[in-house]
C-alpha cells in the first residue's frame, strides 16, 4: 500500500443562492469523495457543514475534478446542475 494519498474521484461543492429569484450562485468547495473498493458507494471527506441562513438556498453537488484542479481551486461560477 502506498503512502501517497489518492486523488479524489469526485469533489463536493456547496452551491449557495442568495435568494430564490437570483440566478447568481456561489460554488464553495467543501470536500471530496472516493469510490469504495467494492464499487457500491463512496467515502466522503467533508471540511465543514453550513449553517442555515434565512433567504438563502443550499445545494450539495458532486462533480468530477478538473484535470488542473487542486484542493484550493474553486469551481467556476454558474455551473449548471
């Protein structure tokens, strides 16, 4: 077994809309997911949990990492999901 950490299979983002009428949203990287060895699920690593705020809506989105994306790289705004 290698001591080198495996790159995540998926990245976890919190997508925050400031209000329900606005098309603008903020994509905040918040974790990653790795496929389980048996292929039947994923293990998640979550960096934080959001606090619910009135007037905002939240979505959790799993996306495949971009080839050049590192842990501190943010996703582009306005991705469709």
